[in-house]
C-alpha cells in the first residue's frame, strides 16, 4: 500500500502555512487590538508549531498510517545536521552564560567606552556593539547590555536618541551576522554545509564595507559630546571573547572551540573572584536554557519539513523554483528573497534560515553556488530584514529602551541599508563568486550534497 502513496504538491505545505497563519496572523490581530510590542508574544511560536504538528498528523490519507506519519516526522527531526546544530546552540549558550556571569560583557563595554574619542561618540557606540555582538553571538544580548548606556549618554548630552540606539542596533546586527557562535551563523553554515571560518571570510568583506560606510555617516551626524562616568574594567575579563574570536578564525573544531572557551571563561572567573563553582554551574545552565526555545523550534521545524518532503511539497517547490531560475545570479536572488520573506513573516532570522536553507539546496546545487556563498546570503539577508521590520525582537527592544517610534529607529539604522546595497551589488555584478565557481569546480554531488574541497 505504501508504494501508491498520494502526493499533495503545494498542499503539502499546509502544516507550515498553519504555523505562519497562527503566529503571523495572531501577531497582526493583537497589534490591531493595541498590544504594541507584546503583540507577537501572545501566541508563542512553539504553540503555533504544535498546531502545525497536528496538521501533519492529520495529512497523508489512508495509505499512510498514523505510525508512518509520526515516524516521518521523527525522522525529519533526527537529521544528523540538525542534531549537530542543536549541540552547538547549547554549547554557545553555555559559553555566553559563563562569560557574562564572570563580568565579561561589562568589562568589554567599559573598555570600549574608555577608548572612544569624544568626537566619535556614535561610531564608538557602533563599534563597541559590533565587537560585543561578535563575541557574544547575540544581538538581543548586545542591545540589552549596551542599549541602556547609549540611552543614558544620549539623554545626558542631549544627542539624537534615535541615532544613538540605532548605532547599537546596527552594531548588534553586524556582530550577530559575523559571530562564530551566533545561532544565525550556526543555522546558516549547517544548512548550507560549509565551515564557519569560510562563511566568516565571505561575510566579512561585505560587512566591513557596510560598517566603514556606517562609521563615516555616524561620524558626520555625531557630535563632540563628552562621555562621563566610571568605566572601570579588568582587561583579563575580555580574554575569553578574544580567545574564541581568534581560534575560530584558525579553523578550530567548533565543539572544541566552545568547550575551551567555557573553560577559559571559568578560569578567568575563578582567578578574579567573580565566579565560584556554584556560580559557574548556574551560569552554564542559565546560558543553555536561553537556547532551549530555538532548539525546540529547530526540531519541530525540521520534523514538519520532513513531512512536507514526504508529501511531495519540497519537490513541487523545487521544480517551480528551478523552472524560474536559469542562472547563478537568479539562484542567489531567489535564496536572498526566500529567507527575506520568511524573516519578514516570522520576525526571527534564525527560524527564517532554518526554513529557507533546505528549500534552496537543489537550486543552488544545480547552479553550483558555493556553500559558503549560500550561507552568507542566508545570514546576511535575514539580518538585513530583521533590522528593518518594526515587529522584530531587536527593534522592539530598542523601542522599549527609548519609547521612540520604530520607524525613527529603523530610518537611522544605516548599517543594514548599506549592507543591503553592498550585498545586492555582489549578486548583480557577480562580485561574490568564489575561486571554485570561477574554475568551474563541482561543489555538489548527484544527491546535492556538498563535496569537501579540502
């Protein structure tokens, strides 16, 4: 009976459409009802995904037993790449938790503020946020740490509040996009099948150009206001972040890197007296627990995607995309467009990457787009959209800290606009082509799996 299964085509996406309808639709309804920044929190994403799971179990027809449907869902979740990604998520959370508990975030922020020349206040805030976000791997954590400082400085010096908080937002998006331990980087590299170091180098050039343009603009619109306050710091507490950044670029295995980073942060904490054994244990647990929701979401999404594939929805979408996409440039635009649409709908760049990566695999393989280029596009465009949607978590947090309109903050978020321009130019003019692509070296096998080029 299983040999004559019915295939649903686009209808196989009903579970995912259910998720979008409940989460996005609920958020829009609560926005209309005046819930403001909490609109999209009223119906949690996990709850919407559980509803999508119920739809999965209801689809399949008589030829697919309930046991078969559940097995299909579980096999989708048990994907090797997904399991590796979850472990990296948890280890990254543990490192961030320990580094923060021993005072690393405060020390790094104060170090940067103490070095900022008065005439470059806004560029300084941007650079501090960029470094901390790159080190911590979280844009939300960065905004939470640096945002209040930027607000206080802007109020005390009578500076433009929108530009001050947007400098924090832009720096946070810069670091989140580049960080080796960011959930977006982990999701993008695992989804595209490339090394984090390679994706970092690909992203780094585009991000650097956008950052330089942003710094110039911020310096022009900034002022010479004086920073006041005590910015005491212990330089040794910055060491764990520097350790992770430096060794990540050497190609160190991500598991070893994060475990070593946790040990280094713990040693620094013990040596400075800012952490004891109990505090260390609690920091590891707290850091990991911050990743629990994204881990659950990743599992459920992968399971639902597995069901969509079994129902023929993935094949239907791939055929549609490949019939429309005729060139490498088209494949890159389609990848950027798909992750952007998902992020605009879901207001979460990591989830957008998790959804888009498997859907684009056959298309990018057909046009031999380098895996690191795919990972770069997924991460960059999801971060761009996340920085300009008024219902995104980062913008909502900035609104909470300042009380400003989301549109005044978004308009001053120069970094994401420059990044969008630079990224689109690399697609349009073929500037993102790798050496392998130029040489015509095949990077995917007949099953669209990535071939190691090492």
